[in-house]
């Protein structure tokens, strides 16, 4: 009897060697997120596209870690936004994954290029998984960030510390991004310098002469066109904040400029956070980040106020 068992075991081992097990097609094993390891870049996006095509926002929510879900204000709404975006993607390519490891836990970043009607976007999927289990509350997706490829230097870190799904939309025709960016500019130009100052919070006042200089520059620009728009919901624990960013391109006698308009909504209401104007490359071109452009494009993101840079390129 023992001999028969030994023979059967040996045959089973040989069978497993020559007949590979079927590839795993899900992120979970025994209810715990394990992600994909072999061909992770391709399989992760294929699975995400499959869920988007089916409109399965619930499964997209489920793939986020328990820790991330507790910090995201409206994950179902964000998942629906992601589904709407991905269904318009015509093709995608995967790049090589990056990850860091501490003990048996890996933090991973999966990069992609997504092609849509408006152009090419970069997509970063950040997830956490374990080697050996034991951390189901932190295992799963942390963040999905999508933004125009030429703005990678500005937005690659968008979701590094904030869980959720963030999409920076290109403005095109009459889409929502174009409408939101136009509204932001029209509101900016709707009053005088005093009106503009009043839109900033009392604890972050701007000088009326700075507001007047900004309005004078904008009103003398030949044309302006919406470029991008995004909304980010941030739950800091003690406060829930909605950030909106609208980028526009301005045609002037001195060349092309970019105007970044940022608003912040919290329990105290909606206020302007910053308005930044600076020389810019042509729309859709990747800027030269080796010069002062890097500093200019984040002026109004890190600090509130009005920033008008007109000293040429």
C-alpha cells in the first residue's frame, strides 16, 4: 500500500512539472489581495479594463485596501469616474513596474500609457501586497492617477501620499473639462480687482495691486483656450477639502502663457487658492523641466496667492 502511495505521489509530481497550472485571473486569493506577480503590468490593466467594460465599480472599490478605503470620501463615485474614462481609452501600453520592499511588504507602482481621443495620458497604479500574507488591511490598491503625458513631472506624485482615484482631464471641444476651465476663467474676469481680492480667504489675503495687474494681463491676452481640469477630494482626518485645478493657455503678443486657477472648498466655503500665470511651451508639448519652468509650474500649488511671471522664457 505504501508503495502505491509513493508511486502515485511521484506521478502527480511529474504531472505538475509538465502540465502547468492555469494562470490566475483575479487579484485575490482566499479573500486576500495578492495582486499579479507574473506579467503584473499587463494582467493588472487587463483586469481593470475588464471591470470597466462591465461597469463593475463595486469590484474596483473592493480592490482598494481597507486602509485606503477608510481615507477616501467617495470611492464609489471615483470608481464610476474611472470606469467612464477607461471606456473611452482606445489602446494602452505597459511600462516596467517599480517597487520598494520592507520586510515582507511591497509597495509597487505600475506605469502605463493610455491613448484616448484627446491624446495620450500617463497612468500610475500604486498597490501594496505581501510576501507570505498577514497584512490584509494594507494590501490592495492605494491610488490610481491619470494625467496628460506631458505633465508627468507635475502630476506623477499626485497620489503618492493620498489614496484614491485622480484624473486630470484634457479639455476638448465641449467636454466637462473644457466647460469647467472656461467657467473658472470667466469667473476670474467677471469683476474688478476688489472683487477678485474678495474671493481669496481672509486669512490668505492678496494685494489689490497684484489683482489689478493680473486682470490687466488677462484682459489684454488675445485669446485663451482651456487645457486641463481636475478635482481632488482630500480627507485630512480633521477636515474634508475639495481642490479644483483649471489650466488654460493664453495667446499674447509675447508668446504663449499658461494660467493655472486653483480653488479650495472646505467647511468654510469655496475660495480661490491661487492664480499663476507664466510663459509656457506650445499646447501639448512637453516642457523643458531643466530650466525655471519646474519652479514656476508649482508656484500656486505649494503656496496661495497671485503669481504673475512675465519675464520671458
